[in-house]
C-alpha cells in the first residue's frame, strides 16, 4: 500500500477517527477530575464527575438543537474549532478553577461564597465535555446515515480512554496528565482540518496550551481540613517523599514535633516517639512506627485500648486487614506472634515499604513472621487457604474528635455484615476479632458496629451474645472484641486489671457493673450505656427503628458503613443541634443532596429551558422524550451500580470506574455497529428493549454470585470476567440509541439534537440520583429503577417516530 493510498484511506475515515480520538480524551479526563477531587476534597466524587461530562454533552445537544441549520452549513470549519476548544479548555482547567479561589466542600455551609465557587468549578470542569460533546453531536447530526459506525467509534474510543488514563497515572505525576490528554482533541482537530490557513494556524497555536501545562504543571492543593494540612503546619515540617499512582497521591511528612500518641493512657510515662507520617490524598494513611525494642518497655499501643487482645490471650497467628504502614503489625511483632498475615490493598505503599524504602519502618514488612498481600480485604478472604487465625485486627474507625461524615458515600465492604461473616469463619476456635473506634458524640460508629455484631451472633445461634463481646474505653477510643468462644471469668478479670492499670473503663462484659463504667472517663452522652446494653443484652430491633441515626448493619447491598443520617432524622437533629451543625454531622450525605439539586437545576437551565424555543408539541415529541429519557436514566443507573459493586470486586475505585466504563462502552459500541444491519423498526426496538430489561433483572440477582466465584482470581482474570459479564447487556444497550436516532431521521430529523439533549439531561440527573437512592435503599432498588427506565423506553418505542 502506497503512502498516497494510506492518505486517502485516512481521509475517508478522518471524521469517525476524530470522534474516536476525542472520545479517548473525554473519558480519560473524567478519571483525571475524579483523582483531582479525591485529593482536593474528601472522597471520590464519581457520580459528580460523570454528571459533569453528561451535562456538557447535554448542553451541547441543546445548542445544536437551537442553531442546527447554521452549524450544519459551517460543519467543516466548526468541527476542528470545537475539537481545538476542547483541548485548550482541558489543558487550562487547572488554572481556571482557581481564578476566584479554591472551592472547599467543608466550608460550603459556612461561607456562602463557597456555593458560587462550587458552581463555578463545576461549570469550568464541564467546558471540555461541552466542546467535545458539541463536536461529536454535530457529527451525529450531519452524518446520521452513518450513525452506527460513528457511535461505534465514539464508544470504542471512550472504552480505550478508560484504560489509557490508568497507564498515564502510573507513569506521570497527576499535574501533567491533563495536558497530555489535551493533545488528543488537538489531534482530532488536525485530522478534520479544512484547507483553510486560519483554521490550520489555530490548530497549531493550540499546542501552546498543553505545552504550557507540561512546562508549568499545576499540583492539586488539598483542603485545609485534611489531616496533611495540619501536619504541614508543624514547625520545620517538610514533605520528604511524594509519588502518585492510580491509588492516589502518596506523601510522607517529617517534622520534629510530629509524635505518635494515639489516645495514650494517662499512665504512660514515656516520651511519645517522633515518627514520620504517610498520607494518601491528604488523608492519614499511617505512622511509620517500625519495630520497637522490648528493652525500652511495653509497646506504645499497649498503653492504648488496642492492647486489650494481647492482655487476654497469647496470640500465635494474627491477620491485620488494611494494615496501612503496619502499626498493628509492629505490635504483633513485639508480642512475638509467630505468623502475621498482612492485607493492604494500596500496592504503591507496599512497594515503598517493602522494596524501595524498607528502612522507613525498620524492615517490618520483611520480618520473618510477616507476610504481606496487596489484595483488597474481600479478595484476599475469598482466596485464602482458610488457615484459622487467633486474632483478626481491623483498621481504626473514625478520627480523633469525631468526624464530619465525609466518608458517608464511601463503599466500605470490609465493614459489612457479609465481611464480618467471613472474618468469623477465619477465626480459630478461640479466635477474636478486634476493632477500635474513636469516641464520638452523638454516638454512631460504635453503636453500628455493635448492631452488626449482634445481628451476626444471632444468626449463628449465640443465645448469650454478651458472652462473646467485650469492650474497653478510655478518654478517646473504644476497643471491641468479639470471640468465637465465650470469654472466661479469668479473661474478664484480666480485662479489668488491664483497664485499672491504665485508667481505662470496661464497657461491655457479661457481668459488667454500672459503677465500673465511668471510674476514670466520663461519657458525653448519658444514654450511651443504655444504648450499648440494649444492643448487647436486650432486643435491639425497636431501638434500631427509633434511634435518631441509621445504625442498622451495613450490607453488601448498602455498603456505606459511615452513612448514618436520613431525611427523616433531619427535623429532630435540627431541634437538638441547630441548623448550623446539621451539615457537619454527615457532610457526605448533605453534599450528595446538594449536588443533586445543583445538577438538576443546571441541567434544567442549560438543557431543558433552551429547548422551549424548539417547542415541545407536535410530531409526537412526548414519545421521543420518554424514549431518550429512559435510555439516559437506565444506562446511568446501571453504570453507577456496576461501578460501586466492582469496588468490592476489583478493590479500588479508579480501577472499578475504568473497568466499568471500558467494558460498557466498548460492547455498547459493538452493539451500535451491529445495529446498522437491522432495520430501525418498531419490532427491533421493542425486542431490544425487552432484552435489556430482562438482562438487568437477571443481573440484579446473579451478578454478585457470579463475581464471587472468581473473587480470588488475579487482576487480568477479573478484568476478563468483567468484560464477559458486561458484554451482553452493554451490547443491547448500545443498539437502543442509534435505533432511536435512525427512527427519528426517517420521520423528523429536527428532533435528533433535541433527543440527544434529553438523553444527556436525564443522564446528568441520574448519576447523582442513583447515589442518593443507593444510600437510602441499596443497589437493588437502583437496578430496579434501571430496568423500569428501559421498560419505559420500550413502551415509547411503540409510538416514537410515527
């Protein structure tokens, strides 16, 4: 093949190829924003980021609906210009969002200016998606006879982008990634450039923006309310190490005044050690404690409530879950535990502490008794050899002084009822599970843990649950133990002696006495002991229903362990604590609703209201509305559930999002391509819609059982499993959109951009709404709504386009 023939072939597919290249950047940029927000804010705003993209595409569809004839007549010039603007805005986003100051979610309900900053940041992040969306939608409109091929390039490029950005996260610091991605829309612009000197000159000039971003990268600044901010304010504090990866931004802070004193007993007479601290995305990840010499006296954790399990029984084997930098492992090594199994899913941290800088923790993770696994907790449990453990230690829950509920939206699959069932099966006959929680007011975390344990013990037929639960508290923390065998009288005496020597108070024992509960440490809530007794000794059902907060056990269907607030509880909380305190009791929950309101308002203003100029009446426009709104809602609800479910399966939010987007979009693209072989008649639309509904219902009940069979497989096997499982529904979902557009093109093609806008508008709202529904009712209901939405689409297909 000659260069000339290659050039001709490229020109023939230049427009579809440009759509594919631009789509790579669009999906990749979504994951970049997700990483940025996880650093600058408090958790992964996956639903918010996806809604940004869909809002941009929705607004683009509206603009096209309003100016379609003018834009169609200027197609050759507009297309490269729109790609160019997408690349420029992508490269400049990091600068633009900070023009008027940095948005901070924690200040949203304290400083009114933050509302404006939030909206401004949201709209700035939407710009690259708007310009790319307008370009792609313009192509769809002007080349509707090739919609199946174009939609395939669009979705295949998006699928490639979800994987491409993961590679960039591994090889580039986050500050450079957006500028590299900006080169892709510029490449798309070059592919479709007309023989016009001004347009070609603009395309070349556009390279200046990503070049500036590569020369002067903008590093995301963390919120001043994150833990690393306080650490950096210490005298002579400095960041001694920084590295980024798909797992986040890992930083190590060193300071002479940075001491490790985790709720120490007031009886501790030693000097708290000075240690460096590791942070991930600005949040505390662990102290680099290392190995402590027994000749220096008791281990420092033995002067906290976390010393309780070692005071009761000799531990020969120990399982430490989400071990971080190994502080609990250090305690196990100190007590000569013969076998310590460490599970820490943050592989970048493991690489640093085992291979690159083992000296940071005195080669703790290379100790002969220690074996480290870089799996998620549930993945490791699914593939473990079921060797029985004397002690299972979970990470500390909460934070000193309580939390503001910033993790309410975070999936915590290691704290669900099903997870504790797995830990129970991992225990030796006399094995124990140990969980330490920071004290908080009003009490939530500790009560939810007890409710989960009580439910599990009831399931296992333990008639006297108090015989299997023990807890000790001090001024800052509570350590809970659950034993497979009943605690003996001698062990309860040891616990009392341990508490007395360190000025701690017993909280839960089968023979607890009221006078020993507040000997050294008073509680802020006078009803706390009654709550605990009801959950351990009494009948907790009525208490769970009547308590102000939702402390029912988290499940794999609702894995939000840190979510406690409900809409029904807000009036009571307002009366008790006032309006100003409500947001900071559970910031994540309030932010979810605030974001939903913002998204709905923005989509109405930017998508729906402008469409009134086009008109809503005539030509059966209502059926078009129902058809495309059903597609937008159903697809996004299904996608959001898959992302959150695959966090359990793949163990990491960015990987889960990338895998879902890649699989869904790739096979949707294949479905779109295949749809060109079929007539876009009523029969084809109805059959395809009913197939999608049936598959969603089937996956509601069978997805997790199928995934659990392969939970212990290596990553490649899991990714292949995800692809195979998602292929059938994605294939048929991908047929629905081009079917609908082709149906309209045969009857009223003026509705095509309008239909794209409706699809995007409902997609925007669905991303946030799916999260809110999952918080309140679980993933099952979200999947049910997805099936109902496609059912509505199927009904609308009977009348649309007539």
